[in-house]
C-alpha cells in the first residue's frame, strides 16, 4: 500500500508529521476503514478526497487515546501549589487535547482539593468518540495507573464497568469538540494550560502554529504543561522552563521584541462565545501557513501612571477591569470603558495602547494607528505600541515607516535591559 497520499491528507487535516505515527498503525486504520466502506485502495483515496465525512471516520480510527488519571503526578502537584494561592478570582485551566477526560477531571479534582471555589476547566479534543466517553464519567481500571491523591479518592465510586466519577466533578468540566490547531478553543485566556504529548506528532509548521496559539491563550505568568520530550526551542521566545523535576512545565514571561516582530505562522478562528464554533468539520480544513496581520495580544506590562491619574482611576474603573472585559470578548464594552477612563483621568499611554488593541481587534485599523501614535507621544519607548504600529504599517505597504518603528522598538528594548 502506498501511504504517501494518505499521509498528505492527514497532515493537512491534523498537522501530523508523516513519520510521527508508526506506518503499521496508519495502515491498520486504513484497512479497517476500507473494509467498512467496501473500497479498494484507489477507491478509498477518492472517497477521502471527495468530502469530510469519511476523513472524520479515519481520524477517529487513528486517534488512540492513551491517558489515565493524574498521569505523571508531578504536574498536578505543581498545579495544586499554584492554585492554593489563587482563591479570590476565577481560575481557568485548559486541557487540550483532553482525550477521554482523565486529565481535565484530574485537574478539576486538584483545584477542588486546593480549596478553589471559583474555577473553570475546559477540555478540547478532535475526537467525538473520546469526548462521548469523557462525558459519561465511567472508567475501567486501565484509567487508574497512578496512585490517586488522597483528596481525590472520595470522588470515585464502584460500578459494574469499573469506577464512576461523582457528579460534582462532572459538572465543573466543559468539553468541546474541535481541532486546536484551527484555534477551535473557548474564548478568553487561561491561568494554566495542559497540552501534553501532542507536539511530538506534529510537523514543524504545526508546532510553531501551536506554540503561538498557546502563548496567546495563556495569561501573563501562566503555566504551560507539556510532555517530557516537548520542552522545545519553539517556546524560547515566550517561556522559561520551571526548575522542578518531573513537572515538564514552562512559565510565560515577557516576549522579546525579536519575537514580537516575527511574522505569524498561521491563522486561526477563535470562538466568540463560551462554546467552540466548529467549522464544517474542525479537523479537516488545511491550516494556513501565513497571515497578513499579526494577531492582537493584550499588553504584558504595566507602564508608569501619573499619581493623580492613578488616584482617580482607583476610585472608579481600572485597566484590569477593561482587560477582563476584552478577554471575555466584550470588545465594544471594553472600548467604551477605556474611553470613559481617558475622559475622566486624562491621557495615559497604557490606556491609549489598550484602545489601539481593541480597535485593531475590531478591524478599525486607522483608529488603532491613531491610538498607538498617542501612546507613543506620551511614552516614546512604549514597546508594544511600537511593535503593533510597525506591523500595521507593514500590512498596508509602508515598509519604510514600519522599519523605523522596528528600529525604535529594538533600541527601546536595549534601553530597558540596560536600565
């Protein structure tokens, strides 16, 4: 059997590297689907190319869930420590891919064990079959290969099929079907993301795309958990490894100017509500390798604010509240609030930059440029405004001015490092 054309289809559908899966495994999956559809090799290839339905079935045949509760244990110990100090605001964790649910449920039990009351756990996976099992909450002994922490034991009860998870735990995890490389993720950003043992199956372009997406979905200073062989150079622009043995965790830090100026490697379609918006079949649109416009990223540092403005703002609306609205996708409300604070408190570089981001996300590019310009008038070394303005200028063909802004950003970074 000539597997090359099938590998190409799977690469477009899932970003899989041709050599990431054993050839025997792909061959067995193909033969199983050929028997089911009554096709020979040539007919089955034509069937795959004719539409998404059969490709969906082949993806299901290939995706083999390999997971269990509290897998590798150390990441959950670090999650417990992190969550224990976050009891005031809602704590958000993403598990993607989440397979048959053992990981997101382990996350939920860890947060409950740490004493959190306000939290949300989202699980996303390409396989509808895996999610169907996850929602059932019933597991065989194969899902219990690691000792369960003492705080989680009470959430399980015995049943005919093995063990049943308590309804209290089932209720706090939301599952979504979709391909995360397509950006099929719930709206907003997360305190912690688990994305373990996916990168090892992806080609280089898909890895870069996923790294960029994870950076955008993770809050500043947030934690990213990956597999033991996945702490790769593609994360160097944004993340620093956590020095705790066995956690395989990375912490998001400040992005370097060189990284900000890199062109994006893919485009995505993020949902605008709590649920994932799936395309006709989320796994089956080829992802695009180039985007003409840099995705909007909310500011990562707080600039100095004049004391009188700070006092006015403390008695009313805050930048933090505006960012929270923006993270929830309420761009119009966030922009209204931002402009209101400017009217009440006076000019401020951080607020003008935030207005620029909100206008840019809404497609109002001329207004975005104007706001970034105002931020730079007040603070000539406002690095994020320099970078975003450079990208907008480049996008509309003004390469000369874009390069001036890039050079200013590089000089600003050097000054910051020297200071």
